[in-house]
C-alpha cells in the first residue's frame, strides 16, 4: 500500500522560509516512475496545484509561487521537497503531496503551513 507522509509545516512570519518533505513508502514501482505534485487548500477555497516534478526532474509551478518556491526530488530516498521562500500570508493552507502514474493516484494527509506575524 502506497503511503505518502508530509512534514515540515508550521508557523512562520511573512518573508520567512519553510521546507516541506513528502516521503513515500510501499511503492509498487520505482519512485522515479511517479510524478509528484504539491497541492494546497486554504479554508473556504478550492484545492490548487502548487508545484509538480516529473520522474525526470522537469518542474512546473503555479504563477502565484513562481520564483519563490522550489521543488526537488531525491529518488533514492523516495522523497520530494518543496522549498518555500518569501512566504506570504496568502500561502497559508494545508499542503498535500500527490504521487501519480498514468494508472494510479495517491495522496498524503497534508501538513499545515501558517504564515502570520
């Protein structure tokens, strides 16, 4: 059974940084086969995709986080990271990771990120 566990969330002041981790276990395929995405959902808002990284390392970002967030992966460690810099109050949300292939889709439970002074 595929399991994704997010960590690294917390309370940070505006302008600060956090690094989120998404660790996968129970994979039936090599981790490199999975496209990993970070999503976030703020209270009262729809879930939105924040950043995506393919098995080959290609990345894409939402316009709202471009130039502030960096996504990376360590395939031998089955882990993807989301480095979040210059955080703003509007970045406050529950951040979840998703691991997908063309025939499967797996979610973590999420980690809370709160940006507030």
